[in-house]
C-alpha cells in the first residue's frame, strides 16, 4: 500500500512538472489554512500553505490551474474530559477549474478544485483532564493518502491572484479507530477528517 501511495505521489508530481513546461503562466503561491475536524467538538486552528502554480487559459472565460503545495492542517480538540490537538502536514496537488470574465483591469472568477495529497508528518495528542494522563499518536495512525474537493472564488489583478476556497477532505483521517485505545473515542472520531478554508495569494511571473 505504501508503494502504491508513493507511486501515485510521483505521478502527481511528474504531471505538475510537465504542466509547468507548457503553462501560459507560472507563479508562486503562499497562504493561510484554517482547518478543523468536521462534526466533532473541535476548534479551528491556523496553518500555512506554500508552493508553485501553473495556469492555462481556456476559451469562454475558463482557465485550468494546477499547483503543488506544502499545506499544514491543525485542529484543537476539547470536551469535558479530553483536550488536545491534531497536526498534519501534507504535500498536495490541487487541480482548479476556474471561470470568470476578463474585465481588462481585473478578473473575478469562481473556482472548483479537486485535490489529492500525501501526509508527510503528523501527530495527535490528548490529555485526560480527570486522570491527568497523556495519550499521543504519530503518523502511523493517520491515513497518508488524502483527497477532497474545494469550492470558492477569487480575483486576479495584474500578476496577482487572490483566492478564497472552502475544502473538504473525504474519507477518514485515522487508519484504525481501535489504535486510539481510549474508551468511547473510537466512535467519536470514526470517519472524521479535516475541513476548512484556505486563503492564498499567487504571483505569476512574466504574465
């Protein structure tokens, strides 16, 4: 399974590199990631994303934009008995389909973005308030392969592009709920994964 994930990641990176060689616009992106676990008692925390992007202009106001980014996602966990956090760093490949009219001075657009990712690092730590005991898990309990969908909108002005997008990670974050080894926690975090907003600023070279 690890070989399959590694092969998929290599193919995705190769696709991105090949796309950059034929792209109309190539640039760099940096931004902020606000994320939390969906459908549980969790607080949103702030991470960051940084990488490179390639844009292809299509007819009728459409454009296709790929990127390869390093993206950190984090969330705080809290209840009457447990407090803690989950932190995961991903290498992600989003493929964005955008549409918007070119108004000469600026271009507003709508955005739909499926993405795949691979977890490079991560951990989860919890503290039991009553017993004052700590529990910690590393990357071995986290699903390495990630995938999802983002929807949002943005604005292009000269060589700059500002994009705000809400992202859903599909599937479940943890490999096996039994590995959590805390009574009642397995069901609480079953099929849970990250969701949240990314705000990115791109700069295109030579546009």
